[in-house]
C-alpha cells in the first residue's frame, strides 16, 4: 500500500521545476478532503474549513501556521468566525508542486481533530 500523502516528505522544488499539470496532480488531489479543497485555474489550491466557533478556527490557524513555518511553505490564511480559508501554491514556480498537496493533506489531518463528536 502506498504511503499516505500526509505522511510524505515536503520536498522543496527548484526553479528548474515546472508546475504540475492536472494529469500529474490528479491522484494527489483525490487524497484531499473534497469538501474542502479545489484547484483554481490549475494554479493554486484553495480550501475552506468549517468550525463550530471562532476559538477552534483560531487554534487551527495557529496549528497550520506552525506547520507552515516548520516546512518553510507559507500559504495565505484567512481567519473568520467559523471558518478558515487557505490558498496555497509554490511561489518559486508560480504554480502547483507536490509539496502543496502534502501540506493540504496535513492540514486535513489537523482539521480532523476539530470535527464535532
């Protein structure tokens, strides 16, 4: 069995890398929470996570901020009452890289901790 996307290493790209095509990222995208994530203009991932209150949304924002800092992969994060929206792409190649999908899968895993009982 293949290693889960969230367990894979975040590998930095080089400026020689090309952004992934839809055919190249399709399998990875299938592993993400389909109720959260979308690929926008084949350029970036955008996802919106729902929460029961502001506190959980804020704590989640902090946790994914810490993840982003640890991996040196920094998404745009928008916090508001009851939801957090994340936009992510690899700036160095101005498009999607495997690391974007690994990070999104890790965010999905963190969000699972906030799911209502």
